[in-house]
């Protein structure tokens, strides 16, 4: 990523992490509301469980959590499967919280965290047996750059899981473009890939045995909840940001929360890509 892109992502998560801590969960993603799911925390664990199953985790694995946030998914995997994990993010605040929580959970022997750009890690090639990214790859300015770096870092036979949102059409209407741009601005994402383009990029990077799982319906309860938070917080965050009492990122985040539901209903899809090296 460019320094400009990295900086705005870092500032966004440093400014909004407290909101995720209070109103969402330690794993910063939608969560899968499978049949019988009653709580957001359970939905989030469903995503972690789904990713873990696809990765077919073994105790001999060394896993990269690319865009780890505060480590929620890393902790779940380390605790339940006993594997070694490295989490990377651009946010110093997230790293500080993740390291603190790792100690509290007595998982520091399995999980480590570091500030690092997942497009250009400087890590040794073929370091990891498995890689996953939950709502992180969207932040890559050029998705192919991220996938090529992931391919370089994976051992032969390794697996990668990408959980994220993707466009399902190219030519958006004027109204759809407005919704799309509000989501991108609020969440500091430069662009979303078309699902077909992301599939093509996986192939270009060298990945094979690619599969896609559509999880849009399963994230809609979280999408509705997120939109409600956005509507409720919009007036207050607008005023406070104008008075410069809070970061503008927080207000723009509220706007994105409102608009993401409209996007999912009209021109985006949420799903999971699986691929192998």
C-alpha cells in the first residue's frame, strides 16, 4: 500500500476502535447468523469456526492473520486449535490492545502481533502454512499486490481464506455510486473488487482449487444492526465532528454503517474465498 493509504487506515482504526469495543466485539467483522444464532458474539464465533474448518487447522500450522484488528479471530483459533499465529495490522492502538489481551488470555506463547503492511511484509518467503484475512483484504489498494504477497508467504500446499465484501456489478447507478462512495469513505477503503475480478486475481497470483461461499444472507442481521447504530449515532457524531470534539472519522464511520446495508441489498455480496498454493 502507499503511505497515504496506510496512514488513513491507521488513523481510522485508531479513532474508531473504542466504538468497536463498546458496540461490537473483539473480532471486527459482521459474523455469520446461522440457524439458531441468538447473539452477535455467537455470530462472530461462527465466522471464526467456518474459517477454521476451511483451513483444516493442525497443531503444526503457522498461521498469518492478515489485518488482525485486536486479535479476536487469532485468539479463537489459538485457544481452540493450539496453533501458532502471527497477526499483523497498521494500527498501533490495535496492536497494543491485542498484546495486552494475549497476556490476559495466557496465549502469548501462541499468538504474536506486529505493525506491518500485508502487501509488503518483508517476511521470509514460505513462512506460513495457512493465511486468512477477515474484512482486511478490502483495504488493499491493489488486491493483486496483497494476493501475490500472500502467495509468496505461503508454503507449497498452503491454504488462504478471504472473508470480505465484493461488488457484483460494474456499472452502478448515480444513487448506487453515492452509497458506494459513502461506504468507502467511512471505512477508509479505496475500492471493492468485483467478485469475478478477485477470482481472476487469485488465479493471476498463482492460486488454485478456488471456491467461493456466498454468506450475504447470513450477515444481514449484523448489517441491519450496524445500520441502526449508524442512524442513532449520526446526529450526535455530525455535531461533535463539526465542533471538532471528535474525529471526523467517527462521523464518517456512522455514515458508512447506514449505507452498507443499502449496498448489500443492491450491488455487493459478502462471502468467503478459499484457495490453495
